[in-house]
C-alpha cells in the first residue's frame, strides 16, 4: 500500500519522481521509483519526512488507500453524484422560472462541471458590482 499511496500523493501534488527525490535529499529518481514499485522501502526517518511533506500520518501511508479515503476524492465523488441526480430535473425546473434572464443564468450554471461550482461561485462573488 505504501508505494501506491506515495505515487498517488506525488501525482496529486504534481511532483515528478526527480523533484520528490530532490526534496527528500536523494540524488536520483530511481529511489522513489523503487518505493512506488514496492521493490524497496524507505527508512522510518524518511517515512516521517514523506508523511510531513504530504500532511498525512505514517500509518495512513502504509495502511489506508489514500486515493479512496482522501477528503478531496470523497467531496468530488459526492458532487458528481449529486450533479448526476439533479441534471435530469433541470429542464422542468427551468420551466418554472418566469424571468428570462434568471432562466438563462440557471441554464449556464447547469453547464458548470460539479467539481468547478465552488470556483465559479468564488469568481462571481469577486466580480465588481456596477
């Protein structure tokens, strides 16, 4: 599980094996590659550095499937499921809205991917008011 979690966390942080090796004080990416492939494991001291770097515990690195249990994955999954449930009803909701401008706004909002809704709201609230 360690290797899989390390690969997941590294990719989530958009780090190359080279960059991670450098941050941990290794000269080559091959050390990281071996850990991710499961052919070798780091010392406890290095595990502590890795855990601190990715803000997880050593236990989580070894025993949890972080790709499934991460809060981001759970929230994203819930948002997608909710969007999938709501979208079929959207046309009937649009018929209820009498104001054409509001109807168009809702139509546009329904095009926003579920995982981008928070970003869209933040963007809209930061727009200057006339």
